[in-house]
C-alpha cells in the first residue's frame, strides 16, 4: 500500500468505509424515509431481523449519499436498478450525469458492523468486506471457505500455521475472489476453483490466474485491513490500459469529501 499524497489523475476508485455506528438508528431511519425508493423499502420489509433491517438502511444511505456526492444528483432522485444476476447499477438521467463524466460504476459490501462502497468513473469495480471474527467474538470457520478454493490456493494455505495465520490468509483470498466476481457481475455462477490468486506473506497479490474466459492483465487488485480483523478487497477492471491504479480510501459516512488515503493496487 502507498499512503502518499494523492494524484487526482490516477484515482479511478473511491472507497467509503462506513461503520454502522456512523449513522445512529434515528438518523438512518430518517434518511431511509426520505431517500429510499419503493423497491428498497420492499426489500427491507422482507428482512426478518431488526439488525438486518438496520444494516440495510445504513447500506442504502451510504450508496445514495456516496453517489450523490459523485454525480451531483440529489439522493432521492438517483435511479438504481439491478442486472438479471442482481448486480446494482445507476440509471443515468436523460441529460446524463451532471458531474464527473458520463460513466459511473459502483459496488457495495457489508459485514458485521461495516459497510463499504466503491465507486469508479473508469471501468468496473467490485468490493468485499469480511470480519475474521464474528460479532460474538468467535472466529470464522475459514476451512469451509478454503474447501472451494483452487488447488494452488489450498496448497499455499497448508504451508501456514494453523489458527489465525491460516484463517487470515484464507479470508484475504475469499475477499479477493468475491470482489472479482462482483466486479464481473456473475456472482457464484463462476466456480471459485476456476481462478486463483497468489499472495505474498503480507497479503499482496503477486499473481492472478483468471478463468478461461478472462485475461489477467485486464485487472488490478487491492487488499487491506480496515480495522482489527476487518479485511477489504477491491477488484478493478479499467476501461483503458490498466497501468498503475489507485484507490482513494475515506473513513466514515460521506457527508462530504474529507481526508483520504491513497492506496496503490497490485
């Protein structure tokens, strides 16, 4: 990762990492009431548990506020839709997007306590966030995740000490795989063992073996730890030469653009 001062011409991805607690329940409720559309409210009503409904409100508010900041379109006027496989996208108004150019792609992920929004004005982006430990404090069973990985990934994991070192690497691989599939918009229709990442000891991507229908040099990746045991991965497919790509990372709810870190993609 490179936390040097950002150069705007090389920042194709903006990432907002938002703790659920950044929006107290009364505020999240008010924003959901004013910003959500009928489909979003219907989706929330289908959720059985109050905590899931709260997380859904925070995620909706994060998406609408982040996209409003990017495009200049008021939150309640943003038109959002989903692909046949469920990938969300923005429907531009008839006159085009008021700010930032004609193209925008975004992706959302959430886990216990966090939501992450990634936005790019160049190409496609996918993001995933996962916790190594559950909200209860119990560690995740990453052995179940790893069973679906490619053979070379499973061999790499077996070289690591059992327990947290192996679990952390397994979760890094999982978040990268999820981010890649979400960027492509195909979800788990693509078998997890049909592509593979090679990571160094620090968790950086040093090699990517794509599925047979894709090319490795079309992609750039970034994995980082957003907090203790909170792992984030970003997958970017630029619409031009990949070259060196970067992520501008913001913490908190996007009321406005504040200080950010510049992170370099592998």
